C-alpha cells in the first residue's frame, strides 16, 4: 500500500467518522426546530403552519460526498518545495 493511498483512506475514514454523527445530530436538531412550526396545534389555530419537506437527498449527498472528497484531496500529489537557497557566506564568518 502506498503512503498516498494510506493517507487518502485515513482522510476519508476520518471524514466519515465526523459526518455520520454530525448528520444524525443535525437531523435531530432540525426536526426539533421545525416541529413547532409544522405540527398543527388545534383546529382553530390562528397561525398558519407550513409544510416542511426534509431535503434527504442533500443530506445523503453531503454524508457520502464529503468523505469521498476528503479522500480525493488527500490522494492528490504533493508539490515539493524548492530547496532552500545556499548561504553566500560560510557559517563561521559572521562579522
């Protein structure tokens, strides 16, 4: 296994470990925030309630796409820095 492939796998796994609980917590919190505005209170309710459709395809695309994107970025070749310029004066001749 090459180091680049190992880095890509670790980056994808790390992103997956963060995305899954984040998506679950975000969905739960989103439902709790939307519930008072979408649940009918009673028949003579003065406030107009709106229907709220959860964008599941966006949540699924982010939960799948972010780890894949992190792995792909980690697999990109790294640019090597140019070597440092050589000193014009020897180290011992500082005046």
